[in-house]
C-alpha cells in the first residue's frame, strides 16, 4: 500500500502569500489614487438677508444714539507722599461715569466716584479730554458736580430731564456707563421697586432710591438711568452684590432728588439742608431707646434761637443717675419716626421755610408741635 507523499509546507503557503501581496498592492494603489484626487469642495454658503429690525430694537438703538454723547468717562487720581524721600506722587484712584448737565460744562456724577481724589479727568464720547474742577458735593445724596471746558467750549446735547414721581414697577429702564472701564455700555432692565432706602455712612439715609435689575457694575456709578423715552430718571449709584459684580439689584438716585440738589451745588457749592434746630446722635439714640423702651429720636440738644427753641422743645438732661430723656420725636407729619437717619432723610423732602408737624413723646404723653424748617449750617 502506498501512501500519498505530504506536500511541502512552503509550497502550501505560496498561494496565501501571493494573495496578501496582491491585496497590499491594491490597497496602495487605491490610496495613491485617492491621494492624487483633489479634496471635495465645501458647500458655498449664501448670506441670508436680515429682515427689518423690530420697533423695540429701533427705539433702543435711537435711545442709545441720542444719549451716548452726553455720557462721560471719569478717571480720578490721588496724591500720595513718600516718607523716605518726601516726594509726592499722583497715582490712579478709580473710574466712574457721569453726564453733561448743561452747556456751561457742569458734569453730574456720584460723590463716591470723586471722594478722596486730588484730580479728575473727564473724557467725552467724541474723544475730547478735560481736566475737571470740583464745583460742589453732597455726600448725603451721593451727588457731586464737576466742571470742564472753558472759553469756546462746545457741549454735547443734554439728556432730556424726566420725573421719578410717576415711575411704575415693571416699566423698562436703560443704564449707560463705563462698567469696569468698558466705556459707553448700554444695559436694559425694568424698575424692580421704588422708594428704597439705603444707610449712608456720610449722614442721613439715602431715600426714594429706584431699584432696577438693569446690569450695573463698578464703573457705572454716576451714569444716567433712562426711561423708554430717553429721559433722565435717575443717577446710578450702588449695587447689592456679595461678589462685587451685578447681581440684578442696582439702585439709582431719583431725578427728582437730583433736580433739588444739583442746582444748589452749582450755585452754592453745597446743599443747604432744612433742619429743626436740634442735635442728636445715632449711637446715643440707640442706647437711650434700649434703656427707655421708647422708639424714636431723642433730642440731645436744642440750638439757641432756633425753631426748636421757639417751639419749646426740651432736650435730654444729665442727672446723677445718668441721662433723663426730654422730648422724643416719634412722628413727622403723621408718619412714625424711629431712627435719626430716617428723620433727617424725611426732612430732606421739604424745603427751607416750610412747616412740618412733629409728634413728641415725654413721660408717656404725646403732643404735637408745628415747626418752620430752617437752613442748616
């Protein structure tokens, strides 16, 4: 019996090798052909024509275009001295916003924008720059007036003045300013609330503030808040923000307050407050309130020959046992009063020469007196 002879291994592998070689040649050939071909061209995109802007968009564009020229950029500098070589340097202090108030070149801004500064420079929207001088300031209202220009000065058109007494929560408002140094920025929002009050380190509470959710950031201070007709309704002054940036809660000094304060700053260099002719102190007042259980403003001193003296107001007296309370102001024109800052701020709603009715408490009894307001010192 004969058996078939086995085929050598190298003879069996030959067809496989040939197939592999052929496949490699085909792959390389196809790859080379693809490489030689030009890449496919992308689809040519056509610009789609934009439709007409909405009426609200056109109104906003016009509002900004009309108001922009009146908004200014304010940068301040501060003098510092070198104790080693006695040199005096001027270093940048901060920046803010403002608006051109009149043709003379008066600029309205916040007091805190220029507080502590030794010099200020104002830049207009057209690029002109001026060194500014301080005309007057009212820290109690966080308002100040600077002046630029001179002979031949040409002021841009001023923003129309509106009123803040008729504002309604929900209406549109627009803020223009220079947040973080980004000049001439427009933000939009609504009136979130009215008649807000904020404590003021420089004196009475700042009252009647407009609250808005229009984005207001550091640098917006002193810039205008406008209504949808482009009228000035406030001066942006503060934000409530744990982080220091806009958190949707901003405040503006109402234009009705601006209209009462700014003319006096321009004329007198300061704001003359209406007063009763009394003296008190917030810290002492708080101590007396806790000790006596009486909520109001304790009169610590009555100025000689003042309206308060003519109305026979009685101040607190020092005794061996401490301080004996005199008259305590618990109401003004029928509205309760509990804090000195609130009393002073509410008196600011009146003018010198007007009469107000005080409700006084003493020894558990109340009485009312009428007092004519006098100019403060």
